[in-house]
C-alpha cells in the first residue's frame, strides 16, 4: 500500500504523487481511493486502493536506475512493423505494460518513423503520450526540469549527443 507523498507511476498516465487517500461511497459500497496528482500537467485521478496493483500502479524508480535507463536508450532494440494497424496495437500494448523499457521502445520507434516518413495523427498522439509517461517518471526520479530531461531523451533516442 502506498502512503501520502509517495511518488508513483500509472501505466497510461505517467508519474505523480499520492496527494491523499480518501473514502468514498459509490453504489452503496465504501472504498478507499488514492488521489493521484501529476505535477507536470495537473491531472488528478482517483484510483481504488484495492485495484492499484491490477491497474499497474508502481513506485517511481530511483535516480540510479533512471540514469541506467536513459543511458541504455541509444542501444535499445526496436521492431519496425510496416503495417500501421499492427504497429499501433503493438505500441499500445507496450504502453499498457507499464514497463519503462517498453515505453522507451514506443518512443524510439515512433521518433525514428517520424524522422523517416512522418506519423499519422494517431501515432503522433501516441508518441506525445509515451514521451509524457516516460519523461514524467524521469523528472520525479532525477529531480530535474521537464525540458532538460526531454532534451536528453530526444538527443539520446536519435543518436545525437550523449
């Protein structure tokens, strides 16, 4: 169980902080909820504490692991599927997994595809969401500004800088 002030990650929304734990009665049933606030975009979610593991809520990684993840982005292997529909479904499953490396694969795949051919509106939105999920966790793990982390991710993903 998480506590107030814990930094956590929601697989489909990104990283945030447990603001409070509240009880609410819905359909005659009283349930505890985490009030999850994302500092980046101000999104607030209520997640049932009993379902938090099923949802995929997990603690933010530590700073050392964040450095390891960012440093491994350049060598990250990706699968390039040419079929748009299949690629979209595969990338969506990767995002839903909550695995940071899988989210990074989505970002790298879509960034490379964007540089080569451009992206459809759906894939452009998916790239934006994947970056937000990934970068929001790096921001909380490393305590650095969003723009600094975003620049480092972009440079590393596209093989520029280090």
